């Protein structure tokens, strides 16, 4: 270790006296090779990183922490695509993918292998306009078939581990298919037909994946509900999805305790039948897992139109009730293609991403891994502890996705150390804005061999719109490209394109495979297109709500939401949902829920501004007690994963002339008080 430290000190003496970007990048390349395997604590890594990039000029772009080597570029799925279309570099490939979108999506369709009983008449019909295009009209297929197109049914499909238990469970593609077939037969035997909806309210397990695919291949729709939701929120989603069956588990272990789920499911279900997996005390209305499954024989997937609903997911809007967003039998192509080209998933990869079937990354992970013939790694338990990292090592995880709050927890708790994930070749991140120092730490866990592919998108996109690649340099907590097949513009408040160094709101340029074209409980045009500015040359733009900073040299950083929603622990939630729950507290007159990133950038923290009924000095709860009581309400009535960072008591809330709360003013006030 002493020799390594001395070598680093000598290396830093070569730091250029002027801020030369190429020299800085080259010097960091030498430094990271010395740091990898050195056994030095991350604080030393960070010290070296800061010293190397001291004085970096804004116009040179952010510090490059990872550069693709020749082998990575040669083996990348993107390189195969580039050669297939006869282009010279990645920039040309992306430009082609948006200038000739039908050609790109036709290539992606054949590359992923989504086939069916009838071929499409054309790739794209825009006769109804870019808001409501017809992709692959005339085709008949089933998206679940993408997950089972592998010829070797003995290949591993899922590697599963469980908190507090030793050993791994390995499930082959053939075994997964057999379980999905039995569930499809069971649904049929109970009288459910194509077009019906089945709700899943359970953690991401082997059985959950099989059930999901079993519903989809039967031509039915999955209603995705996160297992962290309280009964009232479950009931809302059952109603919006018109579910005919609710499938749950008796419970699951997380963070050292056993969480009972079946009682919550029964409370929420109303007249909807409940199917329980695992040991439980059945109620007279329950159906047990062993009694539900059908015969052990193949099930013929039901081929449907590409725009047939396969999944109903939910995303918070600004009106309180979640938006019910249908995924079709086309949306999974977007998820699988993104993973293929941006996360660079190959058949020999093992892909892990702590997530839930209730959030888009759950279904995304199913298609991203299985449609690319890779293995999926599922861990049942809290990913913040060393048990999850041990699972990643034992399962041989090569592609690891995360949310930034998880990385921050590892760093703060000292859970992981540099070089703790020796087999990872690609990290990916979504759900929240990330922090550059945290993500340099993440890169150190793989000895700087792996880039972090930032991935920003949403349920309404079916994947990402802003991301990265393994053939481009990576800087921690930054993006490098729009996703293939989609484009965007970043506009300031006056509707003008934002130059490098500026901030603005990101607007999508439709059409694209994956973009939603209807909502079950909202006016789709009003939600995404009404009052949008026009883009360059008058093109139609689609609102998405992300704030972005445009950096130099083709990089971007995410800066949270432009609307009144926030990401808490990777879950998007509307301010009004939180406020409605907290305003019911007897001591509270009104609240404002505001997302404020930590200093230096990163994940949203929930700051609550509260106006009390009797004023701050008239017998109301102390701030600490009020915080605990409001947290209790959020936990029981919304989601225990939504954590209050701070409560600020005020005499009143700032409002516009039309009486709307000015959350932007409150956010700025809090940031200034913190010294941002």
C-alpha cells in the first residue's frame, strides 16, 4: 500500500500547471489504474480525483472518469448495429435512429426477436398524427414470447437469493416457462379471458416473474402494484385497473423483519378475489397457490394487436390520483432494445436491479434480461446491507442497476469498499438525480472497469429518453446521449433552446416506440401535449417534466422534476398526494411538500413546510414530534419508503395571484438556508 501511495504522489506531480482537459483525462487514466486494487480507502480516491481535475474549465465538459477500451467497443451491441447500418460512429447511429425511426425500430424488432402469427403491414403509419401513430399495424404477436425465444431451455433464467439465507436458487428458462404456462391455464380455468386484468401485489420473486409472463401470454393485462403501498392505495389501483383477481404473498422478509402482506391485500380487495402464495391463514374468499395452478402442459400464447394492453402501471401526477398508464404488447420492445444497446446486455450477462413489479423497472427488468437471453438476479430483502453485495458476488452479477439513494447508503454506512464488486462490467442508474462523488465511489467498487449508464425516462416512455452508452466516455452523474430512436430538445422558460451551460425543461420529439398514447383516467393530450411550445422547425413536442442542465462536450445532468412531483427512493410521487395526507393531521392547517437535493446534487429529500392551526407557539407539537407524527401518517396511508428529511414551521405559505402554493420559492428558501 505504501508503494501505491508513493506512486500516486509522484503521479500528481505531473498534473498540468494549466487546466488542459486532455492532459487531465490522461492523468486520471493513469491514476485509476494505480487506485484499482490498491486497498486504499475511497477518501484517498476522491482526493486524487479532485487533485487531477482541479481547475477543470466548464467549456471542456465534466471530468471523464471512465473511457471505453478497444475490447469494450469491439464487443458492444452498438458496434454491431453501427456496422449493420454502415455508419462511422455513435453520433451518426443516433442521428440515423431519429431521422429514420421506422428503420431503427424495424432493426430492433428483428434483433430482439419479437415475432408472431402475422407480420406487420408497415413499420409506422402516421396518418393519425405523431400523437397517435400506429406502429407495426396489422401484426399479431405476444410480448411474453420475447422472454422465451431462447432455444436452450436449460440455461439459467433467474438466480435468486434471500436475506438471511445461504445458497442461491437457480431457475432455468424451461422451468420458468412451465410455471408461467401453469398459471395461464389456471387463469383460463377460472373463467378469465383475454382483455381481463390481474393485479400483482408482491415482491419481485421467481413466482412474480412467472405470474407476470403467464398473465401477458394469456392476452390479459397485469395491474402492477408495489408491495410497499398501504391498502387504500392498493384499492385505488385495483379500481383504476379494473382487476378481476389480486395475487399476493403471505409476506416477505426485509431489513430483518417479516412483513405481512396478505392482510393488507384482503383489506384492499373488496369484491376482488385474492390468490395467496405461501403459508397463510386463508380467509373463506382466498384461493391458495397450489389449488390455482393448471396442468403441466404448454400454453399457446394469445397473439394480439401490438396496441393491446399488456400491463397497467401508475405514475403520480399533480392532481392526487395516480395516472393509470397502459403498456401495450409493443412497449416491451422499447425496454428490451434500450437494455440491448444502452446497458449493453448480452446472453452471458447476469442482470440485477433492486426493484418491484409495481414500478416500471420491474417489468423493464423482465424484458431487458430475458428478451436478451441473459439471466436475471433477484434478491429478496433490503439491498442496503452487505447481504445484497454478497449476493451480487455469489450470483456473478455483471450488470447492476441501482437508485442513487442506495449508493449513498452504501457509502455512508461503509457497506462496500473499493474493488468489492469484481465481476461488474456495467452499472446503470435511474429513479433520482445522482451525485458525482457518490457515483465515483460506485465506479471504485468495480475498480473503475465499469461505467455508470445513467438512465432517465419514465413509465410513459417505456424506458429511457436520456441515457449513456458503453462506447462513449463516462463522467459520474452525467448523461451522454438521447436514447436511440427518440430525440428531445431542452428549452428555457421563453421556449428557446438552451445552450451549453444552461438549464431548461426537456421536451420529447414524438413519435417513438414506447411513448404512451392513452391514459385510463386522464386526457392524454391535455397531460402531455396541450400548451407545449413548438420545437425547432415547428415540430410537435411532448411534455415530460424533467429539468436538465446542458453541459459542454455533449454531456447532461438531471436536475429533478419541472412539475410538482418528486422522486423519493426512486418512486415518483406528487406533492399533492403527500400534502393531502399530512393536512389531515389535527394540528396542521396546511402543508407544502418540496423536493430539495442534497448539497452538491443528488437524490431528492422531502422537506415539509407546515402552517399550524394554533401557530408555532400556542401548544402545537414540537417540530420533532410533528415530524414523527406526519411520517407516521405517510407510512400508514401512502408508502413507508417516503421519508421526511425536515419539517419547517411557517406562519403562511407563499402563493401566486391565483392562490397556488409557490413551491419553487420554498425550495429556493431552503437551499439558501443550507448554503447551496
